[in-house]
């Protein structure tokens, strides 16, 4: 199942990159939950289900012209879990300033859908969350 989970995560983030967040919504499980952290978002919140994912992306586009998550590596993190190393890129609407941040996403998968994402700002935090060595 682990290889299937990694393949599903690749397809999911491939859909996001190629078609945008609206195309991603059918791959979001109704039980999906994600909490943004202070190191990643100005106003941390919990987002639930496909509508929560839509709200999360739309909140970015209120202040950003462009937002991209670019995975650089996928790691099997156990049954139903994939750890993704990624770069989060954004360009401010008013400033035109490009920003980039390393991030780690622990994706939870079930029934061929994404059921949750946990964000981490360091590799050590991400590895501790999955019980691995840093």
C-alpha cells in the first residue's frame, strides 16, 4: 500500500501544479482536516473538507498573485502517510515580491483521497512527527 500512497500523493500534487486547486478538490476526502501553523501562515486556522481547501487557497489569492507548492521529494511515512519535502513559492499582489519557504507536508490518505495535511517548518519536526530519525 505504501507505494500506492506515494503514487497517489504524486498524482494529487501533479494535479495541483498542472490544473490548479479547483481540480484538486475531487481528491479531497470529506473528512479532510488541515491546520496551518504560525510559521507558515499569518493567521493559523483549521480547514475542513473540500470547502476548507478552497477557502485556504482563496485566502492566499486575496494577497498573492501566484502561489505554488513544488514538491522536491516524496517519502513513504507508513500506512496511509506520505511525507513531502517542498518549496512554497508566492508573489505578493501589491509588492510583486517573490518569497520562498522550505516546508514539509505530512499527507494522510484514505480511500484514494487526501484526508489531511500537517505542515512543518523543519525536517526535524517532520521526522519527529512520523517517528523517524532526522
